[in-house]
């Protein structure tokens, strides 16, 4: 059977990762004298959550930074080094980090590795419209679902560091209450938009949980994964919808090219309808470290404020 270039590179990537893991001996866990738990998280949302729950008992390193697309991310040699030195590795799961799955399954044979989002009950998940066997991984867009991730982060830290139980439980309770308050603020903001204008058009289908939680129709040019292609037919259908429903604003994403969004704007303009970019939303990655948007709570609140302001036509 002929081996395609893509499958060869995928095999090569897996083989290289395995070789690096073996060469590193899978690293060493934290020493008895150093009680700080060394945690590596894939995404910023996971990293921030583990940091909030772990407090001073954990040191968290995040693999994927600002503007990084987790759907297509592949490990680097420095990532392998970080992973082998970690006491605990947490990843999202639900096929979000599709290119890293085999690496994490290999790593799990030697150390504690947890896919935190897979703690969410299956009946709370949305299916992938293109593949019913898969689930939409963008669960952080609904703070109510993120509560399951907070709880699993707490339990995972307790399992890795039983002496820190009281700290982890107290921090998780506090953070869970903050995320619950966030959920209320987001709903208030988004319900200020007239019902007829509650249509969210974005670069890819990352906001379906956001839409379900807040009563918005959500339309993405690409599918759930940014690896899917935006067809000319899809672009034309969305242009027609923008014009017919007089939608005034659409949104770019921090981790996805704005090329397709601009194609929609140009297509609507050619039909005599003006559509503007309502702002940049954080979809698969948070904002810059040290900023409000560089936290999970700040990211979600920024999105809600941006959508509400643009769809109401506020300056």
C-alpha cells in the first residue's frame, strides 16, 4: 500500500516523539524536598484553571500560548523536555489536541496524564456536525460546563498531591463560585441584545456551547476543527444570510486567520449590504499573559462584552 506524504510525516512525528521520551527516561518527579507540583497544561484555559485551583502548591507551564491553534498544534523538542520533567500533565481531550493524542497516550504509561474535559457527562456535550462519533471540544465557552473541568482539576491535583487536599478543595470552591458569578454576568450582557439580532458569525465553529447557553444562533465558516476547509458554497451561503437578515457585525478570532471573514464582508458589500468586524474574540486561546483577557474569566467576559456591544450597535 502506498504511503502518503502526510501519513509518513505523521508517523515520523510520532516516532520522533517516542524516541525523545525514551531518551529522556521520562524525567524525574519533584524531589521530596521540593513540594511544588510541576504541572504542564496544553492550553491557556487549562493552565489558568489548574493555577487557580493549585495556588502556591503548583507550578504550571502551558504548551500553547497566545494565538496558538490547538487543533493543529504539534509538539516541539522543548515541549517533550517539559513533559518528561513534569509531575503531572493535563490536556483537554475530546480531540481538541488531535495531533498530540498519541504522544499523551504513550506518556500516560509512565506518569500521571489527565484529559480534564473528558470528565464532562456525555449528555451535556454537543456532537460534531461532520462526524457524529465525535464531540465538540469547545466546552470552555459555557462556564456551566467548565465547572466539571474545575472539579476534575481539583481531584487530579489531590490524587497527585494528597497532602494539599485542603488547599485544593478551598481554592476550587472559591474559583467555582467566581466562574458561577461570571456565568450570570455573561447572560445579563448577552440578553441585552434584541432577540432578532442574536446571531453570531465567526471564523470557525468554536462558539456553539456559547450559543446554546445564551440563546444565540451561531454560524462558523469552517467546522469545529480549523483543519476543515471553508468551501466556496459555505461562504456564498453565509453572504446570502448576512444580506437577507441584515446582520450588521461578524467577528474575527485571535487564533484563526481573518481571510474568510473578510471574504464575507466583501461578498456582502458587493450585494449592497455593509457588514463590519464587530471585534476580535478569543476562541481557542486566551489573551496575553498579565492581561485580564489572559485569564479564563477575563477571556469569556471579553467575548460577551464584544458580542453585546457590536450586535447592539454600541460604540
